[in-house]
C-alpha cells in the first residue's frame, strides 16, 4: 500500500529555558542554561541541590485555582503546551471531524508529585485511609491525553506511551504510523514530565545518576565533556501537531516540516545502563533511516540523547559512528539537554521541536558547557560545542533512549510539495 505523508503543523513548548516555542528556541540558539538551585522544595539534605525547573508558570492563572488542584503538574504542563500548539496550528475543532483526531502522549513517570503527597499524608496519619478522591486520576500516566481530548472534544485514538526517556519519541512514532496508514487525520502528540520533587531527585540521587556539581549548577550539564558527572533533571512539556498532508493542505495549514520516519529497538542488556557497544542505539538509528527511505548521506543534524553521563555519552557516539560511517564528519550533532536538562519522558518531544526548528531556520543549536575535550571522542566530530552554527538542514534525526533499554529515533525533513 502507499503510505500517506505526514507533516508538522503546530508546536507548543513549556521548558526550563522558555514557556513558549519562541522563548525556547531563542534560549537554545543563544546557549542559555536552565539549571539553577531548586526552589520547589528544601534541598538542604539532598546530594543534588539543583535542576532545570520550569520558571514563572502560573497554574492557577492558566487553569483557575479549582481546576489546577485537580491536576498533577505533568498534566498542567501538557495542557499548557498543547494550548500553544493548537493556536499555532490555527485549529478550529468545530470545523473538523473530531472523530478523526487523536491524542497520543508520552510520560515516563506520570503524577509523581501526586503520589508522593498522598502517601506522605497517609504515613503521617493514624492509618485511616483518608485519600483524596482525585489521587488515582491525578496520578496515572494516561490521564494527560485524556484531559487533552476532553478539553478539545477529540474522539480519535487516545493513549499514553511509557518507555522511560524514549516515551514521547514513541508517542510521535505511534501517531505518525496511524496517520500514514490513514487511520486518522491529525494527532496531538508529545510528552510531559514533572519529577522535580523529593522523590524524583532523591530517587535519581540514590542511583548516582544526577550531577552533583552544586558549586556551579548552570554548567552542570556537560554532554561529551571530559568532566561530565551525571544528568541534570528537567521538567516541562512539548506538543507537536502531526497531520496527514492532504488534510493540512485542505485547511490551508502552515507546514514546519515533514515527518518521514521512526525507528524502535531494545538494548536487551541492563535495567538502567546502555549497551556499552551502543548496539541498540545503532540499530534504532538505522531502523529510522530505513523507515524514512534515507541513507546517512541525507542527514544533516542529529539531536542526540546526550545526557551528560559518563557511560551514556560514549555509547551514543560509538553508535552514531557505526551507523553513519564517514558521514559522521559531515553532520552536526548536539545535545540540547546541556541547556534544558533531561526532561525524561518529555525529552523526545521537546528535542524533536528543536530538530524541527533547526530545519525551519537552518540553525544548529549548540551543546553548551564544553570545557575539556574527552580523548575518547574523535576530535573531527562536530559536536556543535558552545555556539549555534548556521547550515542548511534538510534532514534532522532525534534520538531518545530509556531505562529498560528502550530506544526510539525520529526523522524530519524539509517539506516540499
């Protein structure tokens, strides 16, 4: 059968470096760090005292105090970024067949703040189960797309993908596949995460996964730097409107880029560590290229997973080297996590937006906080260190890898009619 073409017609973002897509992109190309000391809880006894928090987000002002109290922050973030994307896409749902519009959303953890608060309150009591009636519907990971569909009256496919830090890449791939198979006309897709709380930071500290560079939080996320010491936790949301091309053209939509492929794989190696030879990461990039009908020679930019961990960064560089061969010397790679921190289940969507905007604007966002070369990495590889670079970007690939060995990679291309 002949696949339908799928295009990007709307974007929305709530990130540690900007609460709109324009602010986010401006922060990216100017190398702004979103890392600072945590303000949302007392960090005195925590090993890591900083993170990339969302700033100046007023949930009560956006939703109203009554409704905001019924929603975990990860749902608040999802609704906020989605509202921007819907407006950006110029959507009037009264004029569209909402039975053909779905929502597929990614979140690695879901309502962690809600779970923490309810369990702590119970533990402080006398054993009487006095739980909030909104406890379960606030916490469950699938509730974000549920609320999005309720708000806009969308009756197409609706579910959440959960694959740790690959979650929203998987949501994009699922939406892409439904659209090119003709199962829907449009999807609101993306991901959100809100884990900057005592449980999130404490849990990742216990794993020795987070940077502990408390003397200099702004430079703590150092992908590919010799002195990287762990990832920096981030939070927020990214929304992408994916639409079948003819449907988009019929309503006169503006088009950012075309989504042309997605790949998925598993490391089948370890609960949290990536495969040391990057086998799963290499496989997923090759799978995405094959799905898109492209070769390494077609790719101009790879937004890498690049978390700033001692073991994660080298395996991804090896994987890209194996997947791209000599083409690796002609492409730009960069890790925008150096600025946003790691948004876990929302990372794929937020970073896909960066890849899409790189195509639209022909600018590669940088990998900031590079101070010392790591001799393990080939110096001829262009990591786009510290400063954005202008180049024509026809094809961009974006990687996401998650605990459990989940890998997902997506590819976008400049739109041509």
